């Protein structure tokens, strides 16, 4: 299971009252559009005590919503066939509770998430970050992140992803 800060999040077992609104499956085209607006493709790089290089590279796909809209995350999870849904507590900021759908498992990213968005392409600028994430997932899957050159390339690709997502005024 992916490492998640347990201070502010925990896996969800239910999504609250709005989960019962509809049991209708979502259209994959709807999900692609939804992810264009609300989804995130990112790569986290962090220190890790038990790894040989002491650095972990983790490509991720996630969607975060207010908890009262969380029922849609369950439907997306069912459609894509992987991932975990977490409850996020933002009380200290006086925000409403949130729910996050997250996929960080390399095999699931490679075999479920990437093929899904290849079949149902994103239409906005997020399509560019998806293509970069796809490259990084392939590199991590093939263990390229374990050598210096591969790790440096991943960092450059991650920076490119971040630039695409930056707001420009």
C-alpha cells in the first residue's frame, strides 16, 4: 500500500450519504473529462531509509474532492479497477472534509491507468502531463530510476510536468 501521511488521511470505508444517490456506472468519456478538470498526475521524490539509494521515486495519479462529492470517486475506482480512497481531514484549516482517490502502484499505473487514458484520451493540457507520467512510469517499471542517469532524467521530466501545470498570469 502506498505511504500516506496518517496525520491527515486514512483509507475510507464509506463515502457518506451522497454515495447512495446513484449506482449508475460512469461513462469512461465522462471520467476522462472529469480527470481533465479535477485529476492530477504527479511524481513524488522523497527520502526513504530502507531503500538502497535512500530515495524513493513514486509516480501517482490522484483526484481530490470534497467528501460530499466523494461518491464519484468510488465509481471511478470501480471503472479503472484499482486505487485507494482516503479521507482527508482539514479541520485545522477550517475546511470541509475531503476524499482522495489515489493510484501509486506502478503495476496498476502501467496496466490500468495508462491504458485507460490511452483508450479515452484527455483533451486539455493535462494530456501533456499524462504523457510525461507515462514515460516516468515506464522508466520506474524498468528500474531506470535506480541509476543516476535515469534518476536525473526523471527529475527533469517531473520539472517539465510542473511547468505545464503552473498558472501563468
